[in-house]
C-alpha cells in the first residue's frame, strides 16, 4: 500500500522535530561544560575567601618602634598597596574583592615583629616569637591577629 503525501510530510516533520530536539540537547550539554567550570571556580574562590577571612585570634600588640634584634636584617616585600617587613619566618598572601574593592590578607609563620606601611601610615605589630600571625589590609588600614594556619 502506498503512503499518501500527507502521511509522508507528517513523518518528515516528526523526524525534523526529533533532530531539532536532539541538536538542542547537544547544545545544552556543550554549554553546560563551561558553566560547570565557572561554578567550580566561583565556589573554590568563595571557599578560599571564607578560609582566609575565618582566621581569628587575639589582636597583635602594637608598639611604637621595633625592638633591636642583633645583626639579622629584616625581610621586606610589597603586596598590593602595602609594604610588609618582618624579622623572621615566611609569608603567604592572598587578595580578595569585596564591594568592588580589593583587600589583602597575609599570614606569617613566625614574624616576631611586623611593620606594615600603607598610604595611611605605618603600624608596627609585635605578636611575639614563633607565633602564627595574620595581617589584613583594608582601605589602607592594617589589622593583625595572632592566629592562622600557615606553616611554611
């Protein structure tokens, strides 16, 4: 029995519809791969910010002048708009964006004395020997707590 022209067109429309749906499905899958990477990156950045911002501890003592510590030269580095000087140990820093501004956090594993200089001035913190210390610089103002997870 021969197929009518109307039945053939209906079958062709059905095949065309299935092909269109399949192509749309493929495009959705292809588009979702970069979106998944964007989500993973966003989530990881958010988790890292939470880890750095979650550091707490007592405030570092502020002193007027750093104590003299023999012949060892202090170590200085600049990160963003702040200059950090320490007597001992190592540093690890990260920068984060909040309300359109970038702020920076640096952890030190054993600084003894930290001098932080920004456009707003110089602050000298003396957390003491072999104490993990975290310094946050927001809007040119440095704050310090004795605490952190950075070792070396």
